[in-house]
């Protein structure tokens, strides 16, 4: 009888060991899943931050280009205005003469 009892004890111990291994595996699996989720969130946050930084850089560069373009347009407008003013001033004498001839 001792051998049957010993065999039952060995089987019971093996079952307990197997149950313990199964539980440890489940715990380890849960921890790995939790770690993977945390890492995924970290990667997502990092990617989001990089995208926001890139967007800010693009906006800054676009504004800088727009300001430069506005300065160039303003400068060109001033140059053309001065040319028109100069041409108009050149014709003042003619206009004055014409007005005087019309009046006299």
C-alpha cells in the first residue's frame, strides 16, 4: 500500500507543480502584455510629440517665408510707386503749361 500512497503523493505533487507553472506562466504573460501596452503607449506619445514638433517647425518656416515674401512684395510696390511718382513729377511742367494755355 505504501507504494500506491507514494505514487498518489508524487502525482499530487506533479499536479501542484504543474498548476504552479501554469499560474506563473499566466502571471508572466499578463506582465508581458502590460509591458507591451506601456511600451506601445510610450511609442505613440513619442511619435505624437515628434509630429507636433515637426508641425511647429513647418509652421515657423512657413511664416518666415511668408514674411519674407511680404517684404519683397512691399519693396516692389514701393519701387513701382516711386517710378510712377517720378513719371508724374516729370509731367507737372507740361500739365502746368497746358493749364495756363487753357486759361489764357
